[in-house]
């Protein structure tokens, strides 16, 4: 009987994959050190194929045509800026018009038997989760990029590593898992978050298995340090850690564990984009897999090197759902191409410098204050006013949603608790709620004095 589908090992040429995107540790002895001409020559070859492939996808075809751009116009890397950029709103509109996947995917569920796929979604924290279809090539190439980042942080082949990210519809935990297992031959303890495996148990496992890393947010790792101290342990001496998380309070983490923190940059649709090297002079972009541009946050026009603007990312590795000029609205700056103290010519970007819109990162989760307001105000007892504050309390990032009601003060407590429950269910992280009387937020929202009410303040 002939089968009418292809299995994973039949769809991927591993030798070709490893030539296109070299895995660590070889990467750091080879591609990481090549010169500027070689970097840009390969980028241009891959870019030409990328825009041609994107033109076959309805979302890109529509946008390219409307902007008068055709893939044939790409003769140099600079020509990329002639293609229209898009933002998260454009993806949301595409999903709304073509649920559930939108029309920006370069792969389709109809062909899943021939082209094995995975689907992951951005955190459901922003109104609507954005799905991305990943081909097997995209998963593996993405895992190689992730493996490079984990290697650069200090993880080595054969290590035992605890993965305390949430295994969920988001690809974060899976990307780390695939990178560690398939490309670094590490043993992964799949603990998941503190809700799945208690913090005490995470500490015990890290000790018993001599884990060299606990992959999670910086805040949760600092919490584990507290738990370890309660258990009579010294976080600096009683663990076998070699690597720390890429996000969180750098100073505090380094002081607590006595190890360096290396930053990195990536996002849901494309996984890992850039990593910090020991020179700590910016983040090197994996230029075999990406072109990073920085554009003006208002006009979308490319800005000069060194100027702060929105990152605009084009991937050069995906065969499924590609990103061509995705203005991700994370603020950074492009540094001039020059040889770094680490020996690499790979283009560097400045570390994450905030958002061009007002998305907020809370303990590693992206949240729009507007989405918090939308969920909080579902309680009919609440007035149509809210204000969200991000604060630092007891060495932990917290978000407080302030809401108002005409109900008597005796009900405030109950309203706050039930709203907190709804927010937790929706966003997966704890968001505190404070209830107060009608009009009590006016000084913050400026609802009676400003043309557009304010909804958020970052006080961290
Ligand atoms: Zn460097």
C-alpha cells in the first residue's frame, strides 16, 4: 500500500540545513566570523528568493501591488526598503478577514500531510493571538538559532537543563526544548512554570540533576533563589548553574548567582534574532537568517545608523510563513558594521529600548494595557474608566489595573478579586486590581482635560 503522506525525515535534508544555518558550536568558529562582503552577498541571494516567494502569498501580493513594488526591483540590499512594511495591526486585520490563520501564511493546513506543520500562537495577551504555521524546516532552522543563543549564554552539549517556560500554544518553551534536545544534546527537564511544578520542586530537581541552567524569566529565577534560601541553600554556591536568563534585572541576577547575564532579542513569529557577545557592545544579528532595519516610528522611513527607531525584521530562513519587513515596533538602533572585539562582523543592534506603541512586558509576557482594560471592564458594576500602572514591588514587576464603580465601598474587595481572577485566566499572569469611586482616576487618565485619555504609566 502506498502512503499518501510524508514523514519528518522525508521532508528535510539535514546536511543542506546545516550548511544554510550552521549549528553551534561550529557556528562560532565559522559563520560567526566571516567578513562583511560574504555576509551581505549571501543576504542578497536569500533576499531575492524571499521576496519572490512572499509574492505568492496573498497578504504580501496585495501589499506589494498596492505599493507598486515588485520582487524584481530588488538588486541590492538597500532595495528592500522599497517593499512596504507592515505592523501587528495589519496581521490582526488579515486574521479578522480570514479566520483563523489569516492570509499571511506561506503554508496551508490542506497540505499538512505532505508538509508536516506545527502551529503556535503569540501570547493571547493582545486582544487576538497571532498564529504562525511552521514547516519542519522552519522549526529546525529556528531551533538552530535558539541553540546558538543558549550556547552563547553558557549552556554546553550534554548539560542537564530545566525548562521552566510554559509549554502551551506559544512556541517559547518548545523552541528551547527543540534547540536543547536536537541541537545541543542536552537533557531537558520539562518542569514548565511554577504552576505545573512547584518552586520547591524546581529547586530540588536543579540540585539533584546538577542543572546548568533554569530557563525562565529573570524574575522567576530570583524567586527560586528566595525559595532556595528558605530551604537553607546559597544560590551562588549550591547550584551548578552556568547560564542565566536573557531577560530580567541584570544587576540583581548577576549578584545573586555570580554569573554574567547576556541579553538577546527575538519574537514569536521568527524566534531568535540577535544575541549579545562577551564584549557587550550591542546584540549581533544572525545575518544568515535575518535582515534587521531600523525605521522611523512615525513615518516608517529607514533612519541613519545609530538613530533610535522601530526594528523592522525580514527573515531569510523560513520556507513556510515568512516575514518580509515586519515593523515589530520594538525600539532599537542599528550600529555601523564593524569588527567587534569578539571577532564578529555581524551587524549589531542596540538592546531593546522600549516600545513604539505602549505594549508592556510583565514577567516575560507581552501585554497591551488596552487589552487589560477590555477584560477588566466586562464586569457590569464597573464604570467605563481604567488606568494601568506597571510598578516594581518587592523586587518583582507588578501591574495594577485601576477601575471605578458606583457600588458601595463594601463591595470593592469582592469586585477586585473577581476581576483579578478574570485577568489571570485571560493573560496567564497575575495582575492586581484596585477599585475606587467614580472620577477618582481623572488625574491619571486626564479624561476631562486631554484630547485622548491616558491609560498607562510605567513606574518601574
Ligand atoms: Zn561581539
